[in-house]
């Protein structure tokens, strides 16, 4: 990345941070482009050079969030069965626990479902890059269904878990999830 590209990326980051800061005290729908640019100490021209509108900015924010999560996920060494599931749940729960204030903010702002749609779009193409023993080998349509099933469960857990005033620890949620997975598996055997 050259100097100009780094500056463009830095501006996007500042705009993203400014939007998040403004959302802590205002409704997303009421925040103007001018407010975002002023909060970031950038011009409206810089905003429009980077983003078409504030929805594109929230998409950028969600993209960056998922990229950071995926980077943690793919760093783990593939293992067999329960150990891989255990490690994957640790990564999932600990990453989102660290981001719990942002997730709660997105829930409060009515943007959680939007975030989920972006996650779905980003996850499906990355499906095979993350080697997990529970992944199915199949057509693109089959993979899309499986990812919808898995991500739906994970994102709904995030919503129920992190929208609480006093959410359980990641370890407690992991136990609940593993118990549910065992119960599901036992019910079909």
C-alpha cells in the first residue's frame, strides 16, 4: 500500500470511528454526513471521496470487524472433532466479548440485522479457507444453506447474549452451546 492508499484507508478509519462515537449519543438515522466529517476532523468532500453514504460507511465498519474476526479464526491449527469445535467457540466467543460494546451499540441502533447480512455475504466465500471438520462438501447452494444455518445460530446467540445488561462470561455461554450441540447430536442418533 502506497502513501496515498494508506491515507485513504486512515481517513476511512477515522470516519468509521467518528460514526461509532456519534451513535453513542444519537440515532444512526439522525446523524448527518456533516456531523460525521466534523467529528473525524475531515471534510465532507473527503467523506464522499471514500463513501457514497453513511450506509456504505457502516458496511465498511462491519467489513473491518469481520475481517479481524476471520483473521483470528484462520490462525488456528486445524484439529479433529471436539478440540476444533472447542477452539473455534473460544475464538468466536472471546472475539465478540471484546467487541461487546460495539455489538450492543449496533443492537440498540437497529443495525444488528444489517451486520448479520454483511457477515453472511463475507462468510460464504471464505467457507473453504477455514478448514473445519463440520463443514460440508457440496455445491455452492448447499454451502450457502449450511452457512445460513450456522451463522444464524451464532449471530442469534450474540444478540441474546450481548444485548443483556449483564451478559454471562464467554465460558458460560460456551458451556451452554456445547451442551446444546451434544443434545442435538444425541437426538438424531
